[in-house]
C-alpha cells in the first residue's frame, strides 16, 4: 500500500500571507492549477483515491 500526503493547493489567504485557522478559504488560480496537475498525475499513474 502506498500513502500520499498532500497539502492543499495555494489559497487566496496563502497568497496574501494571511494567517488562517479552520475556515474554508477558496483556492487561488495557482492553487486550482496545482490541484488539476495533481489530478492528472494520479490518473496517469493509476493512483486510486478515496473520496
């Protein structure tokens, strides 16, 4: 079994260097690109994910 530890993509608060806690903050444009790139990697490498 392989386990992947993945940090969230860049959020708007990260980009603006704002400290955030438990609130859901939207991804920035870069964060969306990062998530899509990871999704593509998983599909190309047949990585099974749990939703």
